[in-house]
C-alpha cells in the first residue's frame, strides 16, 4: 500500500510539470518540438516573441507586424493546426490520437527585421495543467474544497490517460518486436534454403566434372 501511494505521488508530481523555455530563431529558420500526448488531451502553448535590438544589445518586444506561423502534426503526420499568430499569444488544440505531436514554429516575415534574431519564449502545458481553475471556480461558483476535488478528479483522469498511453506504447513495441523476430526467422530460413541449394548444385557440378574427366 505504501509503495502504491509513493508511485501515485510521483506520478502526480510528474503531471504538475510544464515545459517552459526560450530559443533564438532567424527569419528563415524553423524550430520544431516533440510532445508525447495521450488521446483526447488538451494542449496549450503560450509564447511571446522578442526582437533583438543592437542599440541596447538586448531583446525588446517585437513590432506588431512580426508574427509566428504555427503548425501542429499528430502521430500520423496529419496537420491538425496550421495558422499565423501575432507576436504574442496562446495556442490550444486537443489530441485525437495518442503519440508524438510535433509543434513547429517559424516567422511569418522575411524582411521585417533584416536578418536580426528573434527570441521566442515558449511554455507548453498538457492535460489538467491547461485548465484555468480560477476561471472554472468563478464560472461554476465552486468552493475551495469543491475546486480541490475537481482538480484531483482531473489529475486522476489524466493519470488514467497516461496509463492507457503507456499500454498503447507497450503494445506497439511488442508488435514491432514480434514482427522483427518473425522477419529474422524467415530470413534465416531463406539463408538456410539458399545454402542447401548451393551445396546441392556444387555437388552436382563436381560430380559432372569428375565424370567428364573420367575420374569416377
């Protein structure tokens, strides 16, 4: 029982993590990120674009004309989102198939900032982290206890989705392993058949050679 509670606590801690980072990008560069997402899970991407200012040797808020083109592909390489956003915004999508989702971003301009660098701040939130519980409590008029219960229920639901996704990955890995083992077996059998045929042909050829030379 104690081990189960420890595992549950670790999973809850892992679910509370969100990826926040920033990166530099030029006007022709494309940056992509891979996020493993269970099915029917909401993903929210918050971003902010800053333009390099050589006078201050730092990054400043970008002009309104500079935006980001965002493209999201699911595990089947199907485009589920592709549009141009402003220099700062919030992107939301829901996964319909489990697996790796690729989020690609690049500037929508080729001449606005004359080859200068952009700094993009990125924060990706998955699952119940994408839910604004303050807004939920205000809309549904929930007490603090009711809100906490709602959060726990969402966390349990997210854990269930994660477990289903891990089972899905395990099933795919097992299928790949079985397919590979089957191919290796058939390849080994094919090699054995070829070797037997080559040996039989060599014996026939040597026998014919000896008979022609009247050695046998």
